[in-house]
C-alpha cells in the first residue's frame, strides 16, 4: 500500500491563477464572438427583408406598367 500513503500536493495539480485567467479570457472571447455573430445575423436578416420588399415593389411596378 505504498500508493495510499502518498499525498498529492494541491499546488501541483490545480490550474491556479493562470488557469483561472485563461478560462476567463476564453469566456470573454466567446461572449464577444457570440454578440458579433448575432449582430451580423440580424444585419443579414434585415437586408434580406428589405430586398424582399424591394423585389415585391418592383414586381408590382412592372405588372402595373405592363397592364397599361
């Protein structure tokens, strides 16, 4: 039972301050990337909606001009 008598030093196996800081930085970077992605997705959706409205207006104008 030689292994049972050994104690593990917590300083050797814990990530410490460096691990905590690295985790916080990764979390902050992830949140910022998610915010940027949501902003870009909203922009794409708004552009698609505007293009859809413009296409509908153009189609209405074209059909009105052809019926004259």
